[in-house]
C-alpha cells in the first residue's frame, strides 16, 4: 500500500512526505524519511499525537528569526525532535524579507505583475546568494549523516524556501524533473487553496503590519507557480546540473551526495 503523502493536521495545511518518488537508476526515495511543512506554531495536541509515530528526529526551521519570534514552534513531550533554527536568510545580513521588498512600493502592493517579479527574484536569491547556499550546504551534510532522518523542513508557508530545498534534495537523489515539479505544485492544493490562503493572508499581514494590499497582489505571494521553480532550477541547469551546482556553488561534494543516496534510497 502506498503511504499517504499529505498528512492532514489541524494546525498546518501543507505537511507532507516528499519521499516515494522513483529515481533514474530504477530505485526510489524511501517513504517516511523526508517531510516538509508550513509553520508549526499552531499544531494542536491532536496534531502532535498524529505526528509522534513518524519518529521525526530533526526539525529544520528555515524562517528568519523575526518570523520565528512572531510564531514560535513548541513541540511537547520527552520524544520531541531536535529543533534546529537554520534561516535561509538572516534579518540583519540579508536585508528585507520578500513582503518588505514589496511593501515599500505602493505600486507593488496593488500590482500582481510586480509582486510576481519580486517572487521570481526570491527564487534567484535562493540558489545564488551566499546565505542560502551556506544554509543548503549544512542541510545536505547533516542529511547525509547516518541517523539524520526522519527529518522535517519547514518555513512559514512551506512553499518557497522549503520548496527549493526539497526540490534540490530530490534532484540530488536522482528524481526526475516531472516528479520534482509535481511535488512542488502540491503546495497549491494544500496551502494555496482559497480557504488556506485567506487564513494565512490575515495572519501574516496582521503580524507584519504591512498595511493595505490588494487581493491581486497577494495571490502571487501566497500561491506557488511553476515559473518560480523553473527560475531556480534553470540556474542549476546553467551551472552544469545538480551535481556540479552542489559541488561548485554549494560546496557539497560527490561523497556527500553518495552518502545521501545510500541513506535515503531503496
């Protein structure tokens, strides 16, 4: 029986297993080793009971410190996983957040095309700037260690920083582009639904104090679009493919990738 990829929870809509995909050498990524999610600050006692059997050992929080402070994660119980604060962008060092970059422009807060352009630039930054590349190196090295999984990666929405991280992991494991794209776009079903989007818009805009935004400008931010991932993976292709990108841009050598495949493939 194929496991359920999406794990329905009361306090997180985009929690799912991103294993199980076939790889180019006839093997597959193991189920129950790799998880991804949106923020975990609203998980309920029933959610934690649902997650306990998964045996998650590490939770990597990719949010900025300001985001984590506004919506902290609390994982109760003696068997709680190790929580690792590992921001892809650092507030002081990496400048304004995506929301703040749009918020400074009155036009962008009301123009979907301008908001979409800022989102595309975020995907460029995730595979080109020193901060995200250094963060990726540490995550890949830890994941390749024996006993590193089951592991959970999350940010606020589980779609951009988490989406690129998971796409690169799957690519390193040899998963085909069609499945990588499909996994990325699943967020549209679980996080980008109208009900989920309205809830998150209300939460984040209120928390950040970002003023008035039009619905048209918010939709490109709170949903995923294939073009976003195409932007990031296009730069990986330009770098010579996933293995050269990891070796030359991220600093992850072939030995780490081999260990990663040994740990996570069957």
